[in-house]
């Protein structure tokens, strides 16, 4: 599954979100500006990519993507 996640993020040229293999989590990089529109747009693209590859996930209160 790790390769699928990395593939999705690479295809989307994600800037805001990074993948943490150890915690099985896609998290928002704290160094990125607080442009909420851009962050939300990237979040939507990532979740669409996960759904297309049938990868289960949840979004936590901090807008991190927790992979199942």
C-alpha cells in the first residue's frame, strides 16, 4: 500500500500533504502557508485518489488523512 500512497501524492504534485509511513498517515506540512482554499483543494484531490485505488481512510480533526 505504501507505494500506492506515494504514487498518488507524486501524481498530484502535493505540496501541503506529506506521507508518514510509520504512522500510516498523510499529514499537513506545518511549514506551508495557511491558504485554506489551496489546502482544501489538495485534500479533495488526495481523497479522490485514495477512493479510486480503494484505499480506506478517515479524516481527523486536524485535517490529517488516517489510512486504514
